[in-house]
C-alpha cells in the first residue's frame, strides 16, 4: 500500500490564512483533497465546521462542501459551455438560492462586477484571457460566501503580472468576507502573505 500522508495533525482557526508549501510530490494536493472531503483518509479524522467528514457519505460531504467551501484551482475549471455569468451562478443554483433577495443571477453579477468583469458577463471561457478566467473562478468561489476558501496553486497558469493582480484580488475579497483561507503553493513569496505556513516534506509535516 502506498502511503502519501502520515502523522498529519493541525487545526485552522476561523478567519485564519494558512499556506501549505512543499515540493512537487510532497502531498499538498492530496492534503487539500482530504480537507475538502473529496478523498477520505485510511485512518484518522477530518473535521470541517465541526463535522467529521469521515462519518458522512458522499452526498453528505458534497452538501457540506456546497454550503461551506469555495474553490480556486490552477486550471480554473470553468465549464466551457457556460458564460462567465452562468459559471458564477452555478454554485448558487446548486445550493437552491433562488428566492426573495437571494437571487443567483443578481449575486453572480455583483461578484463578477467586484472582480472587474461587469462587461464580460456573456463571454464564454474560450473568449476570456487566463487572468479573466481566474477572476470568474474567484467570483464563483466567493459568491456563496464560503466559510473556507481552498486555493490550489491559483497563479500556476498565469504570467507573473497577472498572477499578482489575481492574488491581490483574492486576498482583498478574502478579507472583505472574513473567509478562512488555505492556500496550496510552492511560491514562498505568496506563502509569506498568509499568517501561517505549514510545510510538507515527503508526506509529513516539517516543523
């Protein structure tokens, strides 16, 4: 049996910004998948918002993710057949936020305007630059006002200048919403913007 992570034990406080750093193959993305309940550990527990993910079935974990988590990935993960607006609306619609003042379209439009894409609502991902696609991903992630934002190498597919702009925006929005942030990166300068850095080496925490 291949052991990817072992003896991992840490807690993240509400509102905290934590960077997880390590070389390729150190287990960063695996750890992020466990924190999101996308994977389950062979032993141990993962607690999210007071709930043990290992005690929930797949549907239960998916429901908890929808309520509590926002995601920003290196590869954007926008649906190509949906416009920027429709991509940003998607998590809101999955949550069933469609009554009274909780209007998915209105909330998505507000978030896209916040990231500077007010004039690009009807554009499909293939007509957006990499930086614009990542801004759509930020709008989508923050639209549900998540308690926890998981960001996996969010500037990995962007040039240095665009990456800085996107990261500045991510930290601004994170502060505005008081979101807890866990950021996976190999970029030490980016990690230093977080309040705490957790280092992984060969699947273990490096103190």
